[in-house]
């Protein structure tokens, strides 16, 4: 991605705050977070327990009540567009879209519209890295410098630079605890070094490839000791370069062959082809008069056209149906034909909390956020959901207890929380009571 000279200053501030879903995705939990709740690992270990699986039926007629609610968001200028997809027990039980896809042309949203998913790319990159771990091509806990020799002489900035107490690992990159930062929303000495080194601008990457990013990062100190704490960062973009070197293929090619094709995913792009631009809309930001100034045009978007920087942290454009297939895959690690792409042990590791110190008591696994909430059908027990989101208002969550995968898409930087909360309420409200 390249730095865009057209970015509105207000949007720079909004994007900086919203870049990390841990800071903005409270809408996934309708009640307070329960810290001492179950992890996904324990759900599996309990086998036939009701905590591991619940065969509750979903009242699809009740889900239909979402349609006028969604139209209301557009009519009230809360959102320029919205799409919701719900999968239950492996089947799509609800899919609906409203609003205008392209505010320049007036093109309405369609079922196959393409959306910028930004940080919802991160779980995808994490899965691909873990596929390589399963195959023995990558070590989860070995020094990452064996793959990235540029990281062989890293230092930690703490008054003066010194060598890390422990080497950076793949686990650290996957859990955003590697000691890296992003550079555009913080003002630590290390953030300033990133900007001064020309790695990052007001929002976009200034280096042409992930190789150049790794070279640059290898010459700068870490913000903290690897494994010390969670800090949203370039980690997923570095992962993209790790995947490229470990597999011998570029990230887009490896994704296509090893994940997209087995899952039947056909519309996922780092660089949107000219032939698909009619399905790719504008990106907006909210304004005080309830209008939606255009942030990016599909015909002139520097982040998703003529791309050389394959961002594992925020570079994908997808349809909601295809992201729904990916979310479904996260529930069991299998393709539509039953072939396992991730072992149960590897998937269990991905959804096990890795972080001790994170904002607001939130847990984070290897590429996925973790939240606990009271069971909507039985307040005496707790269920666990896994989620992530993107800066343009996109989000998804999976609930293995009820075999649910839910995706919410819009294209609005700084989208309000209430629509996604309404979707979650409607989905859980449609579960049949015992």
C-alpha cells in the first residue's frame, strides 16, 4: 500500500483510534465480560458436554426482523450500507444487504459486493501461518530470526538499547506481543523512529514490499521485551513475509492454493482486478451533519489497486459470503468436503488466550480475540466467542457452543457499535429456548 495524499485529517484521527478492534469492539458482548470463563480448549476437552456443543435450533423467521432494522440504519444515515450473513450448523440461514455500495455512482449493494476488510485480514494470515506450523515448516516457539535473519540483532529500547531477554518467536508475532508497534497512532520514541525511517505515513505503508518492511524493522529497536504484553502492530505484516520465506511463495499465491481453493473461496483480493471494480464500492467516514464524505474511490484507491505491499495485517478485499466460509472453517478447521487444513491441536492453540496484560481485560489468542459472555439460553453458564474486526466497520464472530458464524460488513471508517450489537442480539434472540 502507498501513502494517500487525499486522506482527510479527521479520518487520520479516527483510523488511529479504531485500528485495533480490542479498543472498539465491545458490541460483541451484550453483558459484562466474564474474566474467569471457559476457553475454547476446555470446550473441546469436555467432549459431549453441553458446553462443547448445543444443538439448539435457530428461528430463521425471527432473523428476518433484521431486514427492516438494517434498512433503518441506511434511512437514518447511520450507515451508507450494511450486509449481514449468519451461518448455523454449517449452513447459511440468513443473508441480506442494504444501501449504496458506491456513493459516486449510486450503485446499490449486491450479494457479491466487495468490501475492504482491513484488519479482518489478520485472522486469515494467522491461519496460513499455522498451516505451515502444522506442516513443520515453521516453529511456533523457535527464534523468528531463523526465518528472518534481519531480526538477528534486535534490541529493546528502555532508556538505552539492549538485547532482548528472549528471542522474538512466531507465537509473539501471532499474539501481537513481539515488541513491535505500528508507528502511526502512537507517539513513543519507537513510533517516532518508524515514521522517521519512512516505514509508515499518516495511515499507509511507505515501503513497497513486506521485505522492505522487515529490513527496516530489523534496524530499529523494539518497544518492549518480546512476550511482555499485547500491543497492536506490524506483526501480521511481518507474518506475511515469514509465510513467503517459509513457503517459497508470495502471500497471495500461498493463500490461493492452500486456503482459498480448498474452502471454495473465489473473491478475495489484495489487488482488485479491473474486471471486478463494478462490485467494489467507495469507503466513507462519518461527518457531524450525518453525511458520508468519501474516503476512497474504487477507481483511485491506492491501498487496493496496483498493490506491491501484500499486507497480512489489513490488505484483503472480500465478499461477505466468502468471509462467511472462512469463519465457518474456523469452527472446525475443515474444508467443505471434510478435509482438515488445521489439526485440532493447532486450532485449539489458536483460540487459547496468550495475553496476560491487554486492554479492558480482553483476551487474545493467535490471531483471534476471545470474549466470554453469559449463555443466552442459560444464564448459569458461560459461552465463549472468537472475533475480530476491521477499521471500516466490518466484523465477525464465531460461537462454537451454538455452531454459529456471523459476519457484519459496511464501509464506514468509525462505524458506530450499535448495528453490530443489534445483529448479535437478533442472532442470540432467535435461538430456541430449552
